[in-house]
DNA sequence: TAGCCGAGGAGCGACGCATG
DNA sequence: CATGCGTCGCTCCTCGGCTA
């Protein structure tokens, strides 16, 4: 396997000799084997998807994104453990489950303290007519543009004393309908009250006109649990492909992952923010946590072996997580990925 | 008068490459 | 709640001018 695509691939750690190694960052705790196992699960899902995307991008003759798919393939391939913690290099790609989980957690930590102070948070969905692949990119541009116009308009209105102050968070999601072969980019928002949601929905309908957006397809509902709604919204934000839900027993076999559609969505969303806030800023954080750098003597280096679905110690045959993929996941990853161009 | 637009500087956040 | 950091595009904020 092409494991040496990076000449410097040393797991984000460097300057090691036989006796010591320099580790950067906080590392994640793996004294609890669950963490290592869940990392292994994310790794296999991500790696399989990355390979499928590489295949699809070959067929589609879109080469620019191939490198970033490979980066994701190699994400956390080489890791170092020391004192119960794991250190590695992250690819930070949207499709990477490992990296987007980190991003998700950061966002939740950042936004929850603000949103929990809102008086009556509402969950808003803004949708418009689904579109074909041909116009997907333009549609996504338009969708973001539409939101920008609405935000500007309402803000100006407020500035002139004619409307309420508009704020909230938004995330862009796009689903694929394999039957109709259509895409539907749409927004999920959390806003501080019902009136904000109503104002935004009204302007959204005005802008798209009756031909493209109908009132019944928009939502504006009270959030009963701010925390779970926030997690849902942020999950949408970074959820690019449907992570197989292994807990839903009956569903598994019908699930398909459309790599071609995913590739199209990724391309169309490139350069756009998936998650953003509007109308407010996060409170300034004064403390800038300095990144931790340490030299350690006692460490282990591991390399991910796709066949083992685990990281193997470079100096022995020991494996790190001892993770075994559940049969349903195996089946899904081996049989249910559709690599047809969509 | 309401809505739209652009300028323009500061700051922020998403993204993704690279290496102390 | 896991690397660091540069880049780029966006938001925020405000003013002022234009048009229907």
C-alpha cells in the first residue's frame, strides 16, 4: 500500500532518536480501551470511504481532490503512544470521521455556553426544491447567497428600528435522493426565539418564490433540549456521509453509501462554510492555551495495517486496539458502497 | 422611505498542507 | 476534546449614495 506518500510521514512527531522522541500536543487518553476501539472503528470507516472516493474521482475525471482523499486515507496511520496517551497527525478533511469528530466537539464546547442563554431557542429548517447534479454547485452558491441576503435585509431593518435583532447559528446540509437522483441543499438553524425563525422563514419564502420553496417544507420548532438540538445541528454540519448506525438493527441491510453523490456534494461545497454563526460573536477567550511540547523516552510507535484493521507495534506483533468490526459494519463497508457516478 | 449596494478594516473560522 | 499554522473567504460594523 502506498504508505509513503509523505516523505515526512512521522505521525506529527519528529526528531526522534532511538532513545527519545518529541511529542506535540495534548494527546488523547487511551487508558480506557474503548477509546482505542472507537478510534479503530472510525479509522476503518474513514479509510474505506476515502478509497471509494479516490475511485469515484478517477471515474469522474476530477483529480484535484484526490490528494485530499489520500490525506484522509493516511490520517492517523502512524501513531505514537506514551504514558497512556496517543499522538498522531490529523488530516482535517471534512470526510474524515476522526477529524470531524474533533471539530464537532470543539464547536459544541464553544457554542453551547452561548446558546443555553437564549430565552426560547427554536430549530429552523430552510429548504428549497431539490436539484440535479448539473446545477448543484450553482444551487449551493445560491443557497448561501440567499441566506446572506436575508441576514443583511433583516439586520438593516433592525438597525432602522423596524424589526427584531437577528442572530443564530446555521449549518448547511445536502442529502442525495438515489431514486430521483437529486440533491437538496438546505439549512438547519438554531435561533433564540420564535419570532426570529418566523422572520427568516418569511424572507426565505419571498426570496425563492412559490416555485422553489413552499411554506409547509420549512420548519420552526421550539427546542426542548438545547444541547441535543445543538449536537444535531453540528452533527449535520460535519456529517458528510451517513455513518452506519449500528444500533438500529433492522435498518442496516437497506443502507447504501453513495460515494459518487458524496464526491459531488463535497466538490460543490468546497470553499463554503458548512457551519457558521450570524448576528453575534462568541465571547473573546483570553487564555491562549500554549501547545504542549514534551520529550519522552518511554514510547511506542504503531503503524496502521489495513488488513488487521488495527495499529501494529513497529517493534513487536502487538496490536493497539484489538478492535473487531461488527459483522453489520463489515457487510456495509464491503457490499453497500455504491461507486457509480451519480 | 425602504431596500439595496459597496467600501473597507478588523477579526474570525473553516480548511488543509506541512513539519518544530 | 485530540497538531500547528498559514491562507482565504467570510462576518461584523458603519457610512453614504442610489433607486423605485
